[in-house]
C-alpha cells in the first residue's frame, strides 16, 4: 500500500491549549461484523494513560476479553498512580505497568472460571503511561506504539509484535490459561511529545511514512478525536479492485504533551 493520502476534510491548525497532556481515542468496526477492539484513556494527576486491546481473531469471546483486559489494566493503573500521589511519593511506574498486566490476566482467568468458558477469552494488550518526563509502556501480542517529538522529528517505533513471522500468527496473547509476561520499556518523554497506539488493523496496513504524517496531524489538530475519526473513516472507505484495503477492526489512541 502506498503512503496514506491526506485525510478528508479540513483539520484545525490551532495551537495546543489547556492541559499539559491531551489524551483521546477512536475505534471503528472496519470491514468486520463486530468490533473486538477495545480502547480506554484516562488521566491520573500528572499522568496520562492509554490502553488498547484486540480480541484474538478466530478465538471465542475475544470482544469480551479485550474489554475486560482494558478495564482491569486502566483501573489498576489509575488507582496505583493516585495512591502514590496521595502518599507524596514518585510512582514506580514500571512496576505499576507490570502489575496491571498481571491484574488483566487474573480478570480473564476469574471470568473463565465463573462462566465456565474453556476456550477463548484471549486478547492483545498495549498500555502506555506518560508521567512527567517518562513514558512507560508494556505490551502482549501485536499492534503498534510510536513516540515522537512535536517538532516533526522521526517517530520511534516502540512495539515489537509477538508473532512467528511478520503478518503471521501470534506467539503470545493474554488469556485465562497462561499468563504471558509483557514486554516493558521506558523512554524519556520530551516536553512536547506525541504518543500513538494502534491495533494491528491499522498498524499493519499503514506504512511508516504515513504514521509520521498521522502524528503530525494529531499534533496540529485542536481536537485529536476529530482527526482520529477522519482517519478511520478514510481507511474504512479505501478500496482496491472493489475490495476493502483495511479488513480488520481499527482502533487508535494518542497522548499529546504540550
């Protein structure tokens, strides 16, 4: 696929105003009958949080698994960050992210026992926390996560998909029968930065140069959600020989630091 064409419609070219962090999200069913992606964003004190999940295709209960994993991960992360703030302590964010994945796994395991679901309930999960001058992130499965400066310098790809081969089957996912340890990383967060996360329905078909363009639009746009929705609608409408180019659910979340 060639580099993504310009987004339809006009994008406001206004400066970033208000909070130090702006965080937002969008999702689209794409060419599928139902949306197994799930995404949440939140803020806790000085921290901004994004969590993105994609129920494993071909497995039953993927839609339920992605929602449960997102809710568990972001709820724990928010509580832990606020608890540290109330104690007047700097949060050990790497440990918080690690425990958030553990809680997501336990939630899936508990749900499997209570509902007697012997198969499925599997999902990917990406969690990113922008806290003061640090970005802490973790992931299980695939998707995409990028960090860039608001000055337009090249994005850094932070996520290495857990697959047998590019475009191949997952080697690991969160599920009730096996706890997969997340890959966790920490980066210095510039004063003016953009963090973008996406499920594989966007991360795989969109080439690197277009992610640079998308990040620039998110930086410039006054309302990130409008930019995200325009992107998803544009992708959903793309066709090659009458067939959709984007064939999966599509989900996007971003943190912008002013």
